[in-house]
């Protein structure tokens, strides 16, 4: 349940970024979901592999009961990964915006000149 709440929040967070920079909302929203789920799978798989190497009997005693210390840690790290990718995308979009206003400046007086000649 907690993961669903985090996924909805990440989707909305990235959709806000897309809206601010004129990108497609659902694509960045799906990117947020992919980053979160990908990091969760990678982190929990790595932890399971570590536990299997250090204590082979621990896999037989494992219960998948929802809240555990490792789940809470993985949520925190996954939220950090989502935020890190968000900051990277935000910086990239800001650089794109700072490079593109040149053509907008050249078009400032174009519409006024067209109206004068009519």
C-alpha cells in the first residue's frame, strides 16, 4: 500500500515537471514509476543476494509480511533515486530553455510588421 502512495506521488511530481517545461506528462510520469520500481527491484534483489551469500538458511525463514526494516530503507532510497533523477531532468530542461530563447527574440516584431502592410 505504501508503494502505491509513493508511486502516485512520484507520478504527479514528474507530471508537474513536464507541465512546467512543456513536455508530455504521461511519459515523464511513467519514467517516475519506472525509476521507482526499477530501483526497488534492484535494491531488494541485491539485498536478497547478499542475505543468500551470508546466511543460506535465512531464505527459508523469510516471511513477506509487508513492513520490515529493509522495506522502509528501500522506500527511502527509492524516493531518493526518484528525486535524484528529477533534479537531473530539471537541470537538463533548464539548459534546453536557456538555449532556445534566441529564436523567440527574433520573432518579437514579426507579427507587428505583418499587420502594418495589410
